[in-house]
C-alpha cells in the first residue's frame, strides 16, 4: 500500500499547528481546516510543565515562548486562609526537560502560527462528512468542496466533530467541577505557581509575563451549570469572598467588560485515538481534568509522535495501531494521576491539608516522574 502523502488536519489550535510544524520538519505536507474565521486564539493562560517545554524545543519555538512568558521555578500551596502548606521546587524536578513557564494562550498560538507560516490553512471551514475507503478518506467540507486524503487528523478539541463523525457520540463526561479563567494585572509578590485551597474549591494564580497573571478558579458542583450569571464578576466574588489576600485584591481589579471564561470541567469519557485512516490528537482524543496541567504537553507530544510515525510508516493502516501503542500508556498514566489528585482535593479540608503538608513533594515526584522520559 502507498505511503501517507496527503494529510488533512482538522483544527488550527495548538495541537493542529504543532502537528503541521512537526510534519513539515520531516519533509511532509499537510492542510489545515479551522472553523474559526481568523487566526486569533481564544482562551486565557497556560501553565507549561517541563515536558511541554521539551516538546516546544523540538518544534523550534521554546525560546521565543519562554521570552513571551514567565519562567516558573516554584509551586506554592496555601489553604484558603493563607496558611502555607507546601512549596515544591519545580525548576529542579523538570531540569532534565526544560523550565516550566506561564504564557498567554494567544501568545503561544501566535508563535506556532508564525512557525507554520506558508502552510495551507483554510479558515472558516468545517468538515461536514467523511467516509473511509480502503485507500483514502473522502471528506466533504462546508465550503462545498469534496477532497480525498490518505489520513485525516482530528485536532479540534474536546467536542471534536471528527470524533463525533467517526464514533457517533461526543463522549464528554462532567468532572463534578465548574471553573473560571481570566487574566489580571500581576499582584505584588506573585513569583511562581500559587494555589489557595478552599473547601471543595481552589484559586490558582500564575505569572504569564508583561506584568500579567493568569487566574484559574474552580469549585465542586453537583451538575454542569449553564447559568449565564455564573460568568459575572459578582458571582465569582461571591464564591471566593472568604479567601485570603491577594485574592480579594485580584478580584477587585475586574471590570464588567473584562472577559471571564466560565465552563463546566469535562473530559473525554473514554480516550480514543482513531481508527483506520482517521487519527485523533490532543483534547479530541483525551481531554482530561486540568489539575495535572498536562493538556498542552500531551497535545504537543501527540503531534511529534504522530509526525514521526507518519514519516516512516509503510502504509496508512500502520499509523493508528502504532500511535495507540506509543501514546495510550503514557496518556493513561496522566488520566490516573488526575483522578487521584481530584480525590485528594475532595477530602475534608483538615485531612487534605495534612496530606498536602506532609506528602506534597513525594506526590509531585510520583505523579510526574514518568513524564521526564521521552514519549
């Protein structure tokens, strides 16, 4: 059977752009279709662990990303009253891979877009249908065109249209939490990754460069909330009014016009990597709880591994089985750790605080040690 030559990437976000770059580095071409009508990226901030930095280094954008963001050397944990529970030397742990850093999602997207300059990217286009044949995939696009490809890659996020077309079900599961994301002026004294743990809730702050900070706040919820009022500043303040400084000062910065991203925390119920000539990467394949901060790292690794497989595969039929073999155990490990960390957070505050105070360093090393190895 013929080698893979024509590749369609569905989704022009971080995962799709990373795959485009990785394929081009290996002398392969691909086309991207992106439902958005422009190249700006939605979202707020990102915390990139060392394995993500290593992947960005392979993609050729790590140095620029670090300059646009803020290197994170420590992780500090407090309870919601401001009592310090633990401090972790993240810089030392991730030294074999590269530094951790915080960055605005839009800045990282812009850098990847620049690195992919000259590639075939079609905006405002979606996949209406796809049909697999023995030697190709036939794709009907929303602009009326119908094209054939050797391989189709779904890099279109947790509510992936490609996953739905292939499996007939979005397969998204509510994690029992809702969350707010926003960007503010960096409060005085904020030097690293800093989280305040409340009863069934948490408030995280992270420097992202240019005197800005990314904030992520969440709380337990019995159901997925679709109330537009949850996006309001007033509702956010109500939920975190009892938290220690600098959280009240941070929330006081917010103005009615400031964008606050509110959503239920969801994951792909059963990670799936594709079948036949259709492959899924990033959140489309294995979106998970954000408590390990591994979403971007897993997406970049997916892109690099898939590009390597495609570049040396004898036939398209070899791609998916090899991708599953290379990625399922590693992604499965991260899923397992997110479940354990969410369970720890759900403990009564006094019990949780004792665990964090006594075991946080050991737990951190246990959670992340396998990710120090190359994927």
